[in-house]
């Protein structure tokens, strides 16, 4: 395992690298670095799939967690 020094402190590579969170569209394979961007995409491109009684965020949550 490689390591590096950051300001004189020993840091293993597993700690030194920070990953940006990725949000995947529940209906297609698009990925986004922001949840807001993903929600806007779902609202624009997949609006026919979203029931009238739920918000876009609720729809994405339900799809991600296999709810109804």
C-alpha cells in the first residue's frame, strides 16, 4: 500500500483521496455530482414516470429503495 506525507503527517492513500458523491438517475444510466442536478434531470426527462401525488425527490427515493 502506497502512502504519502501531507504537511509532515503520514497519510495512507485510502484516507488521502476524497471522492465526490455520485447520484445516479433511477430511470437511466446518467450520473451527476449534485443531487439537485439529478433531480432536475429526472423532472425534465422522466416527468411522465412521476406520479402526480409525489415530488421528484420522493419519486427518486422510492425508486432507489424499491418502495411501491
